[in-house]
C-alpha cells in the first residue's frame, strides 16, 4: 500500500466511527481525528513519507513493531501507547482498518461514560465479527 492509499484508507475508516471528527489544530499538514475532543488518530508526512499515528495497547504495539518493519513507535507521541504506520510491504487495507478501529475504543474507554458514543468493550468485537 502506498502512502496516498494509506491516508485515504485510514481517513475513510476513521470517518465512519461514531462521533469521530476531523480537525486541524496543528495546521493543514496534520489531519487529527478525535472523538469527543480526544485524539485517536493523526495523519501527516514525515520527510515526504505519509504516516498514520494511532493509539495502541502497549503489549500489542510492541508485538506490531516486532512483526512489521513499517510500524514504529509513535512520532511525537508517547512511544509506549502510540504507533506510527507507514505504507509499504505487508501493510494492507485490512491491517490499516484494524489498527484504526483498535485505536478508537482505547480512547473512548477513557471518556466519561456519559460522553461515550458507544460501549468500547463491545465495539471492537462487533467490528471484527462484521469484518
């Protein structure tokens, strides 16, 4: 998957999530997807390479970095809780969509219950079963 397709796939997936909003708090070079004001995905270019930055469970983030050369610690983010994804070999539509939909409930779970657009504990399992 090339970088342009990576950004389009990630953005299309993020925009389908309940309550997701696209913002540009850091300028036009950064696309920031939030839910109730909390960031779950960022997209930009790091020296000309399109990247997607996502929240991830620390154990899963480590395993993903071990398995994929195109997944590195989160760019300008907490390296334990965020990953950076670049396009390339081994990165396909299913992986991008899975990582985006995994990032979202991690952020939703930290919202006050009344602000949650869905139950983060059932959201992921339903998404995987449907996919």
